[in-house]
C-alpha cells in the first residue's frame, strides 16, 4: 500500500491554452489538479501570461517537463534548470516530473528516445537526476516511458526503472498507459510489471489513449480516448497501491472540454469505488 504524502489529490487534467477560455467554476470542481509543460508557459506574457497567472493562483498545479532530456549524452542545461526553479517557485507548483528518456544531443531530436537498459546507464541517469534535484532543491519524479526498440539491452525494463529510482532516490510518475503499450509491444505481463514497482515512490499517475498500428504494435500518442484495458490496469494499480492521484493526458486530437471531463469523471468513479472497497477491507480486516 502506498503512502499518502502525495503532492496533489483526486483526478487531474493537462492544461492547454485552448482550454483556458472555456474553464469555469464547475470545471474546477471536477478537476482537482492541473498539469502543465513548463516550457510552454515560461516567459509567456500578454493575454495568455495574465490568464495563466490568474489560473495558477486559483488551482493546484504540477509540472511535467518536455525538454530536460535526462538520458542525453549532452550536458544538462543548467541555465534552463535555474529558470525552471524560479518558475516553479513563482507559481507555487507542487511537483515536477520528467520522462525517463532523452530528446536531445546538442540539438533537439523531436522524439523521446529510449535509454539503453544497462548498468552504466543507470549510474549515468541517476547522477543527472541527483544533480537536477540539487539545483531545484526538491525531489522530482521520473516517468516510465514507452519505447519501441531496446538498444544494448543488459537488463529488463522493470529492473532498469527500479535501479534508477533507487540510486537517484527520486519519485515515480507512473504512466499506466505506457505499461500497457510496452507490455503489448514487448510481450510481457503488464500486471506483473506493476506489482514490482516501489509503491512508496509513486507520486501520481498518468492515463492516456494511444493508436493501434497493428495487433502487436501500439503507438503512444495521447491522441485518443483511454481504452478499457488501460482503465482495468488503473484499477489494478489502485488495488495494489491504494488510490493515487491520477491525471488524464490528452495532447492531440483534443475534443471538447465536456468529453475530456467525462474521462476525468471515470477516474473519480474508479477512485471512489476503490476507496470504498479498501475502507470495507479495513473495517473487516
């Protein structure tokens, strides 16, 4: 069972500029926290800058980074990290996370590329995460990433992820959809993978949709509704670890807000269901 020291609670949604004008008080009641990509808001002024500042004053915010490139062979961008630190403090951001992957090598590569599952990579990446935490003066979370190739593989994905988390002493942003995608693409049991994750390090969860390229190839797009097997895997997560704050990701083919909120409501429904079940277990335990 996971601990309850979460940075946020309930069900969340990714904030997009197109959503800012359609939000109202009722929406705020349905969405307990909002996630932003800091790169999309740092230094933004004018109309959107003012709207964002007002929004940040009224809502619980977390940040999910796009460009830190934690596994890159290029040096960490420490100037960016200093700007990020000021941004996080200015807007009272409750948590910061990044992908366990890389997207640059002296220039952006426009995709999230897999880090080799090797002992050397564990030490390299963990060292960079520690440096980030030192600069930001806070613990960060690393997200288990989707991947389509395993160059230089020396260990299983789950062992690599756990080794990085342990050596870096950081948190985990648990992406349930990525577990499902990888389990299909690489032929392993999503549930077995889930059971081996360290509950005490999970800070929050992502759920999202994807694209089925073939029976044995799923592309992680965040551009469709969450499918039933992913909802079921989220329920398994609650069953094993307790109810954890969960965010709906939608980056492409963004539907009307009412449709997104229907999926947010599904998260609420599952959370309520498992809270009740766990409450009954405690009463009759």
